[in-house]
C-alpha cells in the first residue's frame, strides 16, 4: 500500500501475509489514520511504489487508529512526463503514474499462464506531447475498458495510469497497467490538468523529502496519513 501525509509525501508500507488478518479490516482507501510502532527498512526491489529511500513495515504490535476530524488533501498521483518513460531515462524499478490521451484500442484475447489459468488481455494506444506508448490491460481492467468503450463517449478521453510497471518490448516501452482511471476530458481540460499538476508539483516536491524524513525519524509518534491501497 501507499501512505500519503498532509503535505503530499508518499511512502510505501507493507503488511506481511501472516499479518493480513490482523489489519485487513482496519484500513480503507482514502481514509485518514494514525500509526504507531511501525518498522522502517530500506526501500528496494523492482516494484517500488514511491521514490522514498525508506518503507514502513507493519508489525504484530503496530497500532492503527482511524481519525475522523482531520482531512488529507492533495492529488494521489505522482505524474511522470511521458517523455521520461519513452526515452528510457526513467528508472523502471519504480512504478509510474502517467496521464495520456487514448488514441487506439486493440483486440481482446485470452492468455494462458504456466499454471493453466486464463485471463483477458487487451492493449490500448496512448499519446501525449507527441510521444506514443502502449499499455497492456489484464483481467478486470479489460472489462472496465469494454464498458467504457460501449458507452460510446470516448472521444478525447484521457487515461490516468497509476502504479504501473514500465517495460521495454521490442524497443517499445510498454507499461502493463495496474490501476486505470478513464475519464472523458477535452484537450483543454487535459492541458489545464497538466498546468495544475506542474504548479502543485513545485510546492509538493520542496516539502516531501524533509517531511518524510521526519516521519521516519519519529515513527513511534502518531502521524496523520491517508491510506491508498493499491494492488501490486
């Protein structure tokens, strides 16, 4: 999962499989909580959800408390310029958030895994700022795409891809989509969104490193964060 505080700083948090039963009913996406007694370790691996140097780990003795009198505002997205992804300069060990215009939809098909199970697959074409890229959709995201296309109102649709893994396939960068939100937006709205993000990014990025380092340093103190649960 990803935790976001009131300053927009984000940090990865993990619950071990053996402890899921203890916390699964205590955490809901978009709610505000305080945490006590979380472990801290180095943020590593090939599927890192944030750029933060550390990550938090839930322990058996960790305490989660819902806070109802405090709001955490701000965008849950940390958008990366599409040019960084296409050029190959983006570190693919980090999952990526991007925003692009939907320009094409492939043909749905089924793929079979090594254990014999099958899942739906489709590929969509996206474009922004003159750069083109493909996104692979699996399982329920194919159903969401079909429902959206069936609505008939997808001209100038903008796709926000959140926490996707960017990969290179035949010299083309292809991020398999983990979370997708599709909205019908005009080109003007798309540009306004980009302008808003750039302004917000200047403010947020100046405070993230200082603020999140403070969170790690005083992890035993109650910290207000919004929890965004995302499939990995």
